């Protein structure tokens, strides 16, 4: 994994080579360089290891996802703010199976750093509501559940929210 500033330097160098290729009359090479620049810029905004960890997580392979996330050394400096939010989001999802305190810490940090999609933010708040509910913090759980319900515009988490509300009534 390249540091985020190195990716920008590589994109700048590729752009210079692309311009040189266009000036020399090698249009095909110049266009190919532009595609390479697009890939490097994409990887600046979307970290490759986080994308691979998401793919592993979709297959319920928590160990594989953890392996990809462990390859990110020093995430505070190597990742853009939103990428760091998704890094903590993924760690929070993976640790929710074993350690609720660590999961709560990671999810709060992910919400603080920001997540791009409302659906991911709703999932993080739903996860925090579940943790607050298990710790008998009903007011906080109700507030987080309401926020998650507002963020879930497509209704993908409707069943989970309904189930959690029923469980909160029994508390």
C-alpha cells in the first residue's frame, strides 16, 4: 500500500507522461496513461485494502477481512478521513461478535470520522443501539434507534429496527 501522498505524486507523474505522449503523437499511449491516472486517483479516495476487506466481510470471512485490515499500517496518517471512518466501521463490525466494548469504541470513532453512505451510518447507529441496549442504557438506545431509522431511507434495516424496538419494550 502506498501512502496517500505518494499516490498523488504517482498520478502527477503519470499525467506528465500522458501529456508527453500526446505531444509526441502517441495518442493511444496518452489515453492509456489517463486510464492509469483514473485508477490511481480512485485508489486515493477508496483504499484498496478496505475494498478487499469489504469483499471478505460480504462472504462472512472475518479472519480474511481482519488480515486485509491488518495490512494497513498507521491508519491515521495513511488514510483519508472517510477511509479511516470505514476502517473503524469494519473493525467495529468484526469485533461485535466477541468484544462489545471494543466494538462500541470503533463504531463511535467511525461515526465521528464520518461515513459516506447514509446506509452505513444507519448500520453503525443500529449497532451502537444494540450495544447500548445490552448495557441497559435504554434512553441512548432509543435515541440511536431513531437516528438509524431516519437514515435508513430505503428500508433495508426496517426489520432489525422493528425487532430491536420489540426487545426494548420487554426491558
